[in-house]
């Protein structure tokens, strides 16, 4: 009877490719640039399209980072920012709990006019003035999140962000105490990075990100902030605590 080598014969070619890539990444030093895609594809005996598909999984885990026109680099991070979706806390607060230093990178503060959807959710008239705050959050000297908040000007003005703003609108509102905040309703999904966000996070357009869309409510029941937060999956882990039964 012919014996089969389960270690080699039962592994799908794509799984074998991922295993070989994992070995290459593990052997490389943090910050080291991998071979260019054409050379690496030839070395591994696959097409460039197949190679890119396999590499997406490692990029999603935060193990490698691709920079348009520059190359693919091995990264190393020892800590992951983890949070339960039932808890409303800023990235800074979560990072402080695990001793991880985070900082704000590029910051954009714009005065915009409310579109129909924003006007309906924020209970303002269409074309009312709003403040949009967009910024990049860095951890371990690399961009890991892109945050966007949209608020009415009677809640937050550009002047409120002129000094001491470190990246968290939530922390700023909590510290100020006005308006009094009650809760947040959030939805998380996987999305493809737009060109703007891809540039900000130094990834490829279309790469998968975790997107947390949230509505922040004041105690009077009014929505005071529309936020969209885009996270590199390898640096963040979210979980939900669920009760058994209906009680």
C-alpha cells in the first residue's frame, strides 16, 4: 500500500504559500523590506496576483505593511489595543491601560455644511454649519487608525481644538462636561480602504480595515457626534460580552 505524506499532500497550494510567507516574515527583522513582488513571486513559484492575495492576510494581522511605490516591510508590535464594544473609551484610554504610547499625526479641522443624512441624524437643518475633525493616530511610530468626527458647531468649534487636543473628541467632551454624554450606538464592519485613508495609513487602496461607525448621544437623547473610525486589524481587537437568555 502506498503511503501518503500528510504534511505535504494534504496542504492546499495556497496554504503552503501562506506557510512559506509566514516563515519568511518570521525570519526577517522588524523594518526589513521584503523582496519586490516580481522577484518574490518567482522565488515562490506563484503569480503576482496570487502572492498579493496571500500577503493581504499578513497585512491584516499587522505583520507586514505595504507602501505604494516603496515596498513591503516587516513590522513588529508586541501589544494589541483590545476593547469590548460595550465599553465607550478612547484609543488613548485603552492604550494607557496596556502602557502603549499613542500619538496624533496629521490633523484636519474643517467647517462643512450638513448634508441630508447628517442633518437628519444631528437634528439640524440641511446646510447648517458642522465641524469635521479628521486625524491619524500613531502607535509604535506608525499610523494605525484614521478617525473622523462630525459635530454641530454648538457642540464643538474649531477654537475648542486650538490647544491641547491630542486626538480624542470623546475625551475632550468628557473633560469639558458639556454636553453631558449618555451612551453610544456603534456598528462595526470590514471595509476597503479609500484612496484618502490608504494614503493616511500608508497602506494599499482597497486593503481591508475595521470600520467602527458610532452615534454619540447626550443625556437629552440628542445625537451630538457622528464618528467613523478606521483601524488596522493587526493593531486592534474588539469583542462583545453577551448575556445568556433574555434576562
